[in-house]
C-alpha cells in the first residue's frame, strides 16, 4: 500500500513536470490579493470582513504543491522539454539517510463570500484535499523498495521515519466581523467551522530502522520495528468517498489594518495590513483501522519488491502482530502570518509565513512544510499580477513564480520560473481557478 502510494505521488510530480499540473501551500501568492475573495478566507477567515468584494462565487479551483529533497527536476532545457519529459534524464536524485517527500492537492468546489452589511460577512466553502508526507526515509532504501534496481552497496541507519497519505473533504462556514473601525485603524476577526468527511488514509512509522544492501547477492538486511496501518477500505490509487468518516475542524484569524490619514479621510486602501491565523485545527475519527507492528530484523531477496506491494513484502518476510482499532488522523494544523504593505497607487508587497504546528514524528498526522514568501504585486479591480519568491523547508534554493488574476480567471505558480531556469528544482506548484466576482462600487 505505501509503495503504491509513493508511486502515485511520483506520477503526479512527473505530470506536473510535463506541464499538466499552498497559503496552506495552496494558491501561493494569490490569497493575499484584496480581490481574491473566498480564496483569501482559506488563509485567514478574518479576510472575509470588510472585503472589497460585494459577492464572490468560486465555480472551481484547484491547487497542487509537490516536492522532495530526494528528486531534482530539470526543466531548464526548453528544447529537450518540448521533445518530451524523460524521467531518467530530466530527474536526478540526491539520496541521504533522511530524505523527505511532501505534497498536497486542494480542490475548492462551489463556494461563495458575501457581505451582509458594513461590519459582517459570511462565506461557505467546499473543498476536497489530499496530503502526502514521508519523512526521514533513506533515499537508497527507497530506491530498492520502489524498483529493486540498485547497483551499489549501502548501509544506512534511520530515525523517526514516518509517512502518511490522507484524503478528506470539507464543508466550511465562515463568519467575519469588523471589531474596530476608526480613521487610522481597523481590526477584524473571523472563524471558519468545518464539517469533515474522510476518505481514509495509510500511514507508517519507525523510531529506529536500519538497512544494508549487498549488490552481489541482491539481498537486503533490515533491523528495527515498523508500525504500519490503513483505514478500512482505503486504496491510495483509487481514492473513494463511498465509506466516509466524519470529523470537525476550525480556522481562527485576526487582521489589523493601519491607514495613512495623509492620503485623505476616504482612502480606499490601508497602508499596512497584518494578519495571523491558525488553520486546520481538528481530526477525523476512523473506525476499524488495520494496524500491524512488524519485527524488521531479517534478510530478504531485494527482488521481492519488483512484483509485490509493501503489504505483501511485509507479510511474506517479516513476523508481526495485527490488530483493528479506532484511529484519529489529524489535520495539518499551521500558523499563518502575513504583512502587506501598500507602496503606492496600485503597487503592494507582502511577506507571508506558514509554520507547521505538527511534527513529522507525530503519528499519524499530516503537516505542511514551513515556508516564507515575499510577493510584490500590481493590484487593480479587474486584474492583478504578482510574483512570489519563497524559501521552503527541505529546499536549498529559492522558489520563484508568477500569478495572474484577470476578472473571473486566476492562474499561477509559486515556483514555475525556478522550475524553468534551474536544473535542481525540488518543489513545484500550480493552481487555476474560475469564479464570478462582484466588486463593490467604490472599491
């Protein structure tokens, strides 16, 4: 199951790399726009209050964010890229004892934001989300487990190995209110309460895990223990919402705006906006979850991985104990911070930080990667152009992208420019959206 899950993740990366392709790592750069409407609520529910939108209806939007410090994707040779993406030549690897894989797909379905007076606003959102995290897995062990095709000997020792795939849907109700509205300042607060319906997940963890590979006899010797489990009926290659489990979640946020009265008493924009929120508080309860604990002290033939999935390899070669129990899968709780400065006229620059409140060794729970993003932008009622520059956890280089909102259409990426000019891109993201915006007359 976990092996197939990793292949599923890498397939998505490959498709993204060929051009078919979060601020919880979703819609990067686009959520800070004052005309982004319901998308800004995903980052901070207080953004719904005092919005420049009279009504904003999202028809369909999707965002994907994927990466790894094991894979380096080379899309810098445009001519070669046009001839087709070749996984062997366009992807290089940097295996170490603690490689990390991560990603999320966020689909925002029919949703809307509405002002109900000068001080109160509401929003209703529907989302489908999938998170993937794999932490501290030796890259060379991954190569053996994913293909069985390794030519060099290796010996690695890993600590706090963990992995999870979790898919769920949300129906959220948001309420925001302006608490203070004065000439020089404005304070807003908001909350989103979510009903969660989970499709399920698969997870694994090990406090200590060792592996030695002998290429001459193609044998793999492992040591330690492995905890492994999955929710009832979950299949990462064919995620179904036919047997959903419920849970509850919440987002909380505040936004503080400072106005420059020298611009006149009726200025249409703040000079500085500051925001803080905690997103994705909550979990989903799954009944009848399969759980196994394996003793990994054994030597096996590495060709076992060529025709078997992880379930079969474990059951055929390792002793263990099995049980069925209830399980909570936690949401990727995070702190979201931002500051947005109005430079002049229609030009702004923002700084955003996303900090995970969950650690990789908290099993089983999804988590975002920590990131810091600076985004200069041109913002007008019917069009915005922005170019986010990010520092991302597990990535030694800077991610640079570009985005556009043109009336009902939004499209962008926080890394597309880096992906095209660098031969060592370790993360990639892309989003597209279609909405029906209705702006305030004097916004």
